[in-house]
């Protein structure tokens, strides 16, 4: 089974040049292998969007 996930989260506290509230986004592909109805293996491939302190694209 393959899953495509967009994960977002906001910083609770400042981190370096990034203010509290800055939103971080990750595009994730997850591949699951099943045997007898149970997950026996999982592979994740995460791709985080650039952290841009100015908020500009």
C-alpha cells in the first residue's frame, strides 16, 4: 500500500530566525507491506519545504 501525505505543523517557540507560529510543511510518501493482515515493513520518504524566515516563496 502506498500513502501520499502532506504534514504541517506550526512552531510553538522561535527556532533560529524562524518565529513562533512559523508553519513547516513536509510531503511524505509511505509504503507499507502487509503479511497476514499485519504491517511487516514500512518505508518513509520525507521531503520538507525550505524553511524561509521571510515567508516569501
